[in-house]
């Protein structure tokens, strides 16, 4: 069973989703892939993970780095989950590229090459926006390419982090 809750952020309304293992989703209302992976039957219920997520977001939106982790439960393919784990390791206020993530994954798997486009697909399907910081991934030329919540939000998030 998945549970839902809502959060009003400075960048728009957010839908939160969780199960008893952790946060499974965080989407801006109306974004690309909104509620992707959310079960048809959900229940709006207050859970400790939602309280933690809202507290984390409150701190984050003041321009500070939260000093704790929200319990996460990644629902995706093994490849997606590997990419999302790497996203979690990108330091606050810093960026990386799709190509850098592809090189890191290729090295971990003992492969000579991995497609940055494949990484981009996994980054784009990240279900836990902001907390799993896909907004910190940029194009090789430094461009703010693709963000399911809208490039304007990506720019605001990076500005908030002074990245």
C-alpha cells in the first residue's frame, strides 16, 4: 500500500508518496511523469516519513543544506536504482554531467563505455525529485538540459544551492 501527502513549496505544490519502507515519490504537480509508479489505490495518511520529508524540504527551501536523510525506497529497475544512488552522492551546491555518471557506472560495472543518454533516461525518471537531486545533473556543455519539473525549476533549485 502506498500513502500520499501534500506539501506547498515556493516552486509549486508537491505530491509526496511513501510506503512503510520510505519515501517512494516526490513530484511537482503537473510535471512530466507526474505520479509515475504510484499505485492506483493510495491512502492519504500522515506517516513519520512525510513529517521528515516536509521538515527536510522546509530547511532546503530556506537555502540551507538539511543535515539528515529522509528514508527512501527506490521503485525502479536495477539500472535506475544505481543511477539514483549516484544522484544521492552529488554534493549540495555542486553539479555533475550525464557523461560523468555514465563513466562512473561503466567503471563500476567493468564496461568500456556506457551511454550518457541511458543515464539521462534514468535521471529523467527519478521519482523522488529534489531529495534525490536530479536537478544537479547538467549537460556536458554546462547547459541546464531536461528536468521533469521544468527547466525553470531546475534553475531556481541550483540558484537556491548557489551551484
